[in-house]
């Protein structure tokens, strides 16, 4: 399912126009991203939790040359599914 499929599904289930469904979905995604940029956790009970994980700097190797390189520290998005989502899949 891609974003257009999701918009169509939400519009159908909620009885919205596709334009309104697109605005709603974009608002949800933007709100989650904004909260995560601030370092906050977004917990949607029953669905899952979006969080930011700090990845420490590390040393790696260039596979072509074998040269050592430094991989900088970064922030990575993480998602942990909730119980209801896990149960729905099994």
C-alpha cells in the first residue's frame, strides 16, 4: 500500500473527500515527525510507539579500499508495534 492507496482507504472508511483525507494524513505524519524532531516519543495506544534512537559514532571500513572511515553519530527513527497491532497480524 502506498500513500495514494492509504488516502483512498481513509477517505472511503471515514466518508471524507480524498482532498480532506490527504490533509488529515499529512497532518498526522507532520505531527509525528515534528514531535520526533524535538526528541519526544509518540505513543499511539494499541498501534505502536514512534521514538528516536541515538546512534553513536563508530569506525568502519570502505569496502573497496579497506580504508578506515569514521561514521558520524546520528539519530534514527524507531517504531515498536503495540499489542493490538501484533495481535491483528497473528
